[in-house]
């Protein structure tokens, strides 16, 4: 962000963020692991890679915050998150971090509200914790964390729900729902680019439910990075016009299989092919260097 003008509102910067940021370290196997894990990069590595928006889900337990994905404890606490961010900002003072804070799982053993426990952490991190509840200019929040408040506290930061137009169609019952998810993502990209002067946008590429997060991000048949794309079961012989944005593969004598494609790849290709200028905040599972760099470069 060091090359971006100080007078640009933070909400007008194109930013790559991660959905369920901390869901990268689990001691699970099989279906649980594939359902819970949404990232491969640690928080420190995400920061160094250029990711600047984070989705932090806190369980309120014993008047403290532990970090969860659903009911799964991610073996890390809110202090760990803030300490990692503090260390990063101390050596990267031109950067700004946007942090969505949301309550997750069931509270237990508390003597105060979620908001009161959130405020308990503020004095300890006051050097990096910006107080703004308005639309800040980048120059005013460099070296700071801006909280995107997704809980009941009007004075704790920017309102998550009212500050952005949000696309988060996260529930996919089957693999075939992936195309509708992509259409929602694409329309939000179009809207953001068309209304850059008047609107602020947040666009989630992630999804789960009847499918695994890695499939939504990649379209792959398995978790491995170099895995094959999963087939839709259709070919251009009988479904020529089906899923027009999905790739045609393994063609033989003019007939091609239609494969699934992940939202990360589709978004990367769409931004580049349509020469978009602004996309808002893109929240992704398993983002790669190509997607990260493409979104960062929209600001220059």
C-alpha cells in the first residue's frame, strides 16, 4: 500500500482478503479436515504475501476470545492473531489491515458480553488499533488495524454490514451449484467496477456445505494443488451452451468435456480479460500468487 495515495478512502482500494483466515492448522483427518480447512498459508505468510483483509471468528469463552471455524477450535487465540499483526505492522508501517470480527460457536463461562470482552483487548493493542467508525482515508490509518464490526457495537469500528455491499452466497448443496456461485461473484465484480465512485464492495469467492471449500476455490477433484479438474458430466455434443464460463477440456473430434472451474481461477481470469479497474475487497479460500498480485496491481 506504500505506493497508494494517502487521500484514497480505504474502502476504495482493491484488496485481497481471506475467508476464515485462521483455518489452516487443524489436527483432523478425512472429511472433517476437508470441510474445515480453508487456507494453506499461515497468518504471517498471508501478511507477507500481500493479503490485507482478514476474517476472524471468535468464540467467547471464559471472558476471552478463542478462534474457531464453526465449532472447531483452531488452536489459536485472539491475542495470537493481534500479536502477529502487531509484529507485521511494526516493520511495515505503510500498510493497513482490515479485520472482520464475528462471534462464532456457542459462548461459555462468561461474566460479560462479547462486546465488553472485545473492548478488553483494545488497550493492549492501542498503538495499532484505529478508533475510526467512519470511512477512513488510507493516510490516516497506515500502520493500523481497522476493525470491521460484525457484532453489536457501533463504536468499535466500521460496520461490516452497512459499510459494504456484500456478496456471500456461501451455501452450495451440490457441485452443480458452483456455476450459480460464480455468476453471483461475477455480477458483483461487474457492479463494483461500474460503481467504483459511489459504492464499496466485498465479494466472497468461498463456499461450502455439500461441497468442500477447496472444490469451490479450484474446481479440482481432490485437495492437491495439481489435481485434475472435476468433470461436470456434460460434453459440448449435448450441452454446448451449458456453463459457458467453465472450460472445455479433453476434446476429441470436435467434442469436448465440460469441466468445473474454481472461483479463484475464474475471478483471476475475468479481472484480466475484462481489464477491470476496481473490485473492492475479494475474500477467498486458498488464494494463490496470481490472484493476490492481480488484485494488488489494480491500485497502480
